[in-house]
């Protein structure tokens, strides 16, 4: 029998990442982890990298996604895939919500 998890909507569980940027782990399994990011207009997600591959989808708002120095205007409905270890960051043009998947699972994003 397979074991599964179901994530339910809630305003609880958001963690402040930077000023005006919050994330919440929605659900995770053995190989993937799903997160939601809330980003306030005018805030910056500094350039960083990590070994996990990251794919995302912009639900609402507008951001500039910077991957390996290349700028991409991202609007609702746009998606992206960032290879592991690629440097990336973002500038928030409007209040935004993004959903992202990490593989393998980011151990530091598993709720305590």
C-alpha cells in the first residue's frame, strides 16, 4: 500500500524568508517538495543557489526572475525550470504568489 499526503489550504505555516518574502511548504513526498511563496511589491530575493532543481509557476502578480545573470519578465501563468546549482534571484514588480517544486526534497524546507 502506498503512503500519500494531502495538503490543505491554511494561512498558517508561512515562514519569513526576507523582508516582504514568505514561504510555506504545502506538501512533500520522497522525491519532491511543493512550496508557495508570497512576495511583496518592490522586494528582492537575493541571488543564491542550491543543489536542488526548482520548477515554478506564477499564480499572480509580476516578477523579474534572474537566472545566471539573465533577466526574465514573469507574469501569471508563466513557468520556469532552474537547474540545481544555478544562481538565481528575483525582483518583485507587483505583489505576487508563486508555487515551486524542489527535487530532490529540500530538507531545510521540511516543517519541524
